[in-house]
C-alpha cells in the first residue's frame, strides 16, 4: 500500500530480458533499510526488490505489466517516480494507492497556468465512471486532484494541475504532449462501482 507521495526519482541503469524484464534502478534510498522482497512503487507500479547494491535495486517486470503500463518507462535511462510501501504509523499525505495500474492516459495538452502547469489527459473509456472533479487520481505513482472532466464520444478528458514543488520532486517536470502516464483510480471509487454492480445498479 502507498500514498502517492514520491520520495525519490530513480533512473533505469539497465534493462535485461531474462524471461521477465530485469531492471536495475539507481536510487538515493538507503539500501541498508530496503529488504529483499520489499515493495517499491515505480511510476505507480508495485514491484518487488529482487536484488540490491549500495545505490541501486533490481526488480522484475512481467510481460503482463509491460502490456498494461505506459510505453517507454521500462528502458535504460528512463526516470521513475519511486515510493516505498506504507508502514504503520506513517503519515498518509496523499490518498490510499495500491500500486495496480488501471489504464494508460495520453497527455493531449500542457500549458502554464499561473505558477503551475495545467495538464489535460485522455483516459481509456472504461475509466470514465471513476473520474470526478475534485476526486483523487494517481498518475505515474503521484497522488493528484482532478480539476475537471469532459466526457467525449469514446474517451473522457480530464485535467490536473502540477505545482512547481511536484514538478521538481517527480518526473512531471518533463511532461509533454504525446506522453503516456499510468493511471490508478481512487480505490474507494473502484469498490463503490463493484458494490453497485453487485446490486444490479452499475451503469457500465
């Protein structure tokens, strides 16, 4: 379990196909405090540490994960938003995040708005019911608030604002039109839809 608050930005040092894809990720974490088998969210994807060194850790990314996440994340030189798993007593600074990606959104507009950056994204159509103005969403592992939602014919567009601090502490300083971001919907919305479906009230 995570909170969507990035605590480090790592860089993929190497990507090697070993059945699954083995990534070696450079990180500023104190590796003495990172156990083998522990979970680290890598741009919103919960992955298990399978090896480590003084300033790096390794994870295995399955073919299923590769097929369901944003392109270009799992390559040498890619920068990843990192968050270690939540421990009992930790501050819940963002919102509850599971580290399971629900879909991939495409960046369709980026513009300055005051001191912040306003980003418009197009989400998969099956996520439309889970997007709500002022609701929570996780993009590449970062907890953000949805500003507005516009339902299109096939897929919804939604906007978020990225403040300078968030841009500086995450990979969002490099965000650009045409890029893809991993999306995790609010876990409360997911369970609510499941409950309604069980009562025959789902609109999906």
